[in-house]
């Protein structure tokens, strides 16, 4: 028997990285469903803009400024959000940062920041959120954790070695937690977007073979996947899906397809830094 659809109307949702990009667009989609939202981000001004847009769409917003790389911040934002919203139905681990380039050219500080924000913060936020999510699931059977990984979690992309490693960690963490929470009413879903036209991508030129999708299209697929209780949501262009499929079947063929473009790829992404 299939599970009932996840009803997103009026849900109490914590979204990290809500100041722009996927986080903001997802907040607006949930606002249109009368969502009650905790919006987390590093900069207060973009959060205030998102909060105003949420109100225009019919939702309720509680902005929370936080640096998720700092000790204790993941736990603090969960408890602050649960107190402000009166509980928690959905946790969206969306906040992320990236530094691309040859590994030896990436600073240790940037590598640590990617681990802290992209991987450690989602793990700690999920851990802190579980009592609230379990309580919501006990009440109405509708609670979820949404992890935002990347195509880099499916395909080992050169010059994104550290970023791909932490995003692959997110994916495996989500898979394990979905199985660990089986029967609890808390569903876990992972999103694997390809390149998306967001501020996070502004410092990189389009990489050869991978186009960028409009953020609204990507978020529409994310929302549909959450509602359908999918385990994996893959809002990628056909070329991204084809590369992921080939990686699973024949990784050496991926090596051969990428090798001729290495110089072009490095030139395109070496300036890609969003910290």
C-alpha cells in the first residue's frame, strides 16, 4: 500500500539558507500553502526580504540570523524555531557553501567551512530536531527532513572534490536516517540538484556539459517530490541525469568523457566561491 501524500498546507517548517536561491524559492512555495516558517541565514537583510515575500504570499515568517559553522548554532536555531513556531513539522537542511578549484589551491579554512556548513550542520540540526519531528508525527503523521545534496554527490566532479565529498555525506546520512526512522512517521528525502541559476552560482561560469536550471522549476519539482514522499528528488537537466547514470554503470567512461574538458572546466569554476 502506498503512503498517503504529504500535505504541506500550514506546516511549521525550518529552512536553512533561506535568504536566497533554493531556500527562498522553497519558502515562497510553502508560504502559498499558508506555511509557518523559520527562515535561517547568515545575513539579516536577505532574510528580511524573504520574510516580506513570505508574508505577501500568505505565510508567516520568523527570520533567525545564524552562522551554522559556529559551535552550537545548529542546535540553537532548531530550538529557537520550535519555540517560535510552536513545534516543528519539517526541517529543510538547505544551507550550503562551495569553493571549487584544484584541491591544493583550496585553503584549509575553506575546506573546514564546507564540512561544517554542508555536512556537520545538517547532522546536528537533524539530531536536535528529531524530538520535535517525532512529536509532530505522533500527532498527525506528517513530519519530514529534507536534505539538499547535489549532482556532485552522485558524480565525482573534478575541482569539486571536497564539496562533492560533503554532499555525498549528506546523501548517505539521509538514506541512513530514513531507514533508522522507518515506522516513526518522520520521512527523509534527499534532493540532488544540478547547477541552478542562484546567487551561489554567480561566481562561476557555466561548466561544459552542464546547463543551469531556473530556481523556480527546480523548487516546483522539490515540492512535488516531498508531497509524493519520494526518497530522492533529482531536478537535473537530461545531460546531468545521463552523467549520473553513466557514473553508476561505468565510471571509467565518465573519466574519459571529462578528461578532454579539464582545462576548460578549471577555467570555468576556479573562481567559484560562496562562503
